[in-house]
C-alpha cells in the first residue's frame, strides 16, 4: 500500500494505535502462570472494543487472534493451553484490521528471570530495527533495509533467520515488496514515498534455518535455539520513516 491522502494516513495511524494498545496490554499480562490462550482472549477483547479484527484470523483462518511464540518458536505460534514459565522468551505478534486498513507489529517479552543471551538478542533486534530506520528513505532500494539489519546483527555477534522477512502491508497482511533481513542483491525495488511496510528483524544466537512445525502454523528454529522478534509498521518518507505502531 502507498498512502495517497491524509484520510488514509489517519486511518492507518488509528489501526496502528489499536495494535499498540494490544501489545501494551499483552506485555503487561505476560507473567508466569498465564496461558497463551488467556493472552489471546485479551487481544480479542481489545480488538472488539476498538472496532477492529485480527487480520490473520480473518484472512487466513489462523486459530487465534494474536500469534504467540515461545522460546525456539520464532513466529506464528498458536495460542492455547501452554502456560508461561519463568525465563520464557515470548514473542507477541499482533496484526489488526480496522477501517479497511491493516497494521502489524511484534515485541519480545523476556519473562523474569531473563537469561543474558535472550537479553542480548532482544537488545540486538531492537537496535537492528533502529539502524534500518536510519536508511529507509524515499528513492533508495529496499535492500538497504536488510543490509542495515544484517550489519547490526552481525556486529552484535548474532544471526538473522534468512527465510523470515518483512513485507508490504496496508490493505492486505502481506503485500509487495518483500523486505529481507539481509542484503538481498535481488531486492532492488525502489522505496516510494508513502509506501507502507513491516520491518521485522528476527534474530538468533547461532546460524539456523526456519522449521515448519506439525501444527501447520508455527515456525521454529531448526536447531532449537532461542529466537527474538521485533517489528513495526512504517511509512516511507524523505526523512525518517513514520512508525505507525510505535
């Protein structure tokens, strides 16, 4: 999607605020003893209160309202009876549709007591996103984003899962362009003013690949290592991008 007018931007910001409200509530509720299903009920209730819907639930039939992935699960974890335990690394990914537009964001919650490696991974994913925001500008190729992410992740001594990428978003959950988390030489599409994309570093301590689990949704690390995830929906501009879900 490319934002064409102020009314579209206002609608996009509104759904971004809804995603932010859900993430804030779920972060606060992610404590030892709560189930991922109970977290999902919080997501469902806030979306309903704000006149929004879960975009993956509606578009793809995802069996939940938020994706909640734990430890070695990288993305698309199904909420249910699993109980959050001390020390868990919980990735909360919320994609909402409201007023015909979609925003997507994810955060990693480190349940105390947090171990040093997950803490470093989470800090790295955040700093990689920030480095991407320094180069994501109108007129530049999309691969500058992945190059910035990969460079920062390598500087931290970590790795990205290359199969998992960011994407365009706005009218559908997944739109063009693909936004890799590495310097993809084929990703030469030019970032246009007003383009809406989701940028989402997914970081691991060791090089690994994505593994599809038997439930048909969850994607985990092939080596069983911890993954972290940090994502926002942004609007490309001449200067610093507008972070819709901040």
